[in-house]
């Protein structure tokens, strides 16, 4: 898309005009919320917290939006940072043996609203049992289609560490989900 | 061989509607965030009571009253020789301005231009961007819902509300054609049909997408004869001013260049188009400044009117064609936009005058039908304010922190009786 400065100015004006912002917000909110809900195992309260953090960050940093991406892409990018922060917080908790948030099938949203299929829900149940960093790496690599280097940047780890996390996560999923035995590493 | 993990996790996701209360609470939080950021001062100017300007006004009023009393005492005995009683004491304005319509907390209200006589027209809490029809009888507006937003129309008293457009993702404010026969709008959804311009009839029977190019179209204005639409498009690489026939045919780029141009507005006689253009050296992915320009309606004879020392945006002609008003964002180092002021100038760029002071955050604005006054959203005080085209007569007509978006001013010369 050719818009850069123009998108930046348009979006700045959109944020300043509350009518336009509300219209944009009403369209963007379900996407951001859905994005986060799908990636935190359907835990509504977590998705709400992260959605709020993402939008507040968007408003606070709106002057830095340079228009090189679509505003929707930008806010999803912010949401991804918040998700990565969330995973890192969880990992720290895990290290302290305080697994207060994570748990099998911990979602409090109805299955229909966030898990598109039974298989997806099955994988998520298995992923919920993974160590947080393995789950984080799988989520960002597969759901967001981020290359390993970008996952490493988001999670503050080396590429080698992410490769290892992905390999171990996939191995665990294969073990726990017999239907995935035909998995072929790519 | 496929990868079931990748395949399953990458399955298309639907947006998920969060709880409505959460959505509204978060929006309020964001509004507060933006309000705090927009104010360069700790306290809004008019909340510091008493303040120096108020004292000056009161002092001036007292002096005027005393002077008037002395003059009256001297001149009263001579009144019959000084005043021709065969004529009214002063001229009655030729046009009486009509009612304002605005969105407050997602409810559309109308009121007299002095803020009195407010009528609640909608109460959904999700209605925005009201716009009077040219005959002042109907109001088009955006109604958002969990599934997106659409253009709706109602009568001036709020009755007969009907949806006239398809549901969109990011529907932008409706713009009536000069005859009232059509309403056009942009839908800036970030899906495949980003930035499409649509034209609908007020009865909703005809819904036509008038741009075939898929991306980056933003409608700004109708030509005064209703034959053409002016819009921004980046189909040639950078954003340019385009016009096309109202049915979408014959799209023409009027500013084929390597700089960005936005915000076309036809002059009332249709001969010129005002717009704003990136100015200076692009940096950090954005233009360092913008300036107001005009050109002939065919793109010839472009003339720069402002010096490019600010972010001058959104030129709007007064209905009588005498002035171009615009909004200027002043930047401050490290703090982004610090002050937003309204200016007006003659169409040749002369007689430039600031209409609002440096402490007023004047956001969206609109001319009164008689070209004497501008109404704007005062973001400093969170309300609707008016100011004369000569910079005098600033006053706040509605002080509601939930005012959203630009108020629209009914054309009272065609205002229906009763």
C-alpha cells in the first residue's frame, strides 16, 4: 500500500475526531479482542486486560504512528507486544512455581466464540499444558506466522532458543495428541 | 505433506465481540487519555476562575456601562434630532442561522445556535456524525453496532429512522449532495475493499459503489452542481486529489505529482478547489508541514496560500465564497501537536487572521449558513463553541464533555416552518 504519511495523518485525524475514532474503534475492537482471545486460550479476563493495554498504548503512542502499516496492523502489532509481555510474565510466574493463571481448558468464553473447530480446541487444550514459553513460541510462530527471528525478538530470546522451544512444543503436542502423528516438520 | 498444527492454528479467525460494558468502559478510558494528552496545560483555561481575561472583560463591560450612561444623559434630550425614526434602529440579518445538530455520548441532539432548545433525537448511544440535508428537513448519521456501522437517515425531529446503506466496517461521515438526492460516504474497512466510496439514495433503495479501484479512496466533497465528487486516492502512488462524475465515471487525477495532497473542497461557485499539500522535506515517513492551496476545478493554476509553517489542514469555504477557513496544528518539540487553532483568509491568501487563541483546542469546525460564524468542537473545554469570522464573539454554546465530532449547522434560509 502506498499510503505512509497520508495514512499517518488520516489516522491522527481519526483519533482526534471522536466520532471517527469511535467508528474505527467499534470496527477494530472485536478484531483486537478476538486476536487476543484466540491466543490466550479463551480466557476472557486476560483478553480484556490485554485489549485494554493495547488500546491505551495505541492512544499514548499515536504520535509515533508513521503510517507505514495499516492502523489495524499497527494495533494488532501492539496487541502482539502485549501478548508477548503476558507470556513473559507467566513464564516468570512459572519460574516462581506460581501457576496462578495457566491451567487446562482455562477458557471462560464459550467454545464457539473463540475456537473455530474441535481440533483447534483439542490443540489448545494440549497447548495449555505446555510450559508458557513453548506455548508462546508456538502461538506467535504458527498463529501469527512470525518467522523465528521475529518470535525471538518478541519474546526476548535467541533464535536458537526459539527453535528449541518450537521443537519441544511440537514434540509434546505429537505425544499428547495421537491425531497429530502425521505431523511433518517443515 | 501438510502440517496439522500450523493448519489448525492458522485457521481463519473471526473477530469476537467483547462484553458491551467492557467496550464502553475502555472507550471512555481512551477518551480520557486523549483529552489529557491534548491539553498542554494542567488546568483548562476557563476553569481557572477568576482569570485575567475574565477580569478584563468585566472591567471593559463596567467602563462601557458608565460611558453609555453618561452619553445617554447628554444625548437623550437631543434624541429626536439625532435618530431618524422612520427606519429600524439597526439592520436585521438577512439570514437567520438554523439549528445545530451534534452527537453527544453517541446520542444525536439538535439545539439552537446559542445552545438553547435542545432536543434529543436518538438515544442508542451509538450514533455519530449527523449531517443536515440541504433542505434542513432530514439528518443523515452513522449508527455503529457490534457488527460494524452504517449510514442512517431520520427526519429533523428524530422520527422515521431508516438504514440506507449496507453495513460497513469503518463507515465515514455521510456527505449530502447539494440537491439532497444522494448521500455519499467512504468505507475505510481494512478488508479487501479498503477505502471504497459509496453513493446511496435517502430512501435506501439505490446503493451504488462508485469507486472500482479497491484501495485508498476517501470522499471529501460534492461539486456545487452535484455532478462531481472530489476525493483523495493513492492509486497513483501518493495521495492526490481526484474528481469523478457522481456515477463514478471519468476519474481524473488533478494533482499528478510526487507530493501528497488531501482535503479537496469546492468553492461555492464551483470554479476552484481548496486543498492541503505536504510541505517541506518528508521525514520519519511523514511530511514536516502542510500548506493550503487552491486550484481551478480542472487542476490548472495551483496557488499556495499559506506559508507551510504549520500543519494547515481542512480548508472550508464560507458559503458566500468570501473566506477560506482552515485548522492549523502547531507542533511543539517532543510533544507532537500542542495547539490547534482556526484561521481564515481571503481566497487569494490575503487577510489571514487567527480566530481562536492559543489556549483553545479548536478541532472540527463548520461555517454558519450566513458565513458570519464558525462552530467548532472546543477540545480544551470539551464542548461546542462559536466564533465570528472576524475573530470576535467567541462563546461556548454547549459544555458537555461527551460531545463527539463536528456539529453541523442547518441551512435556516430553507428551514421548514414549524
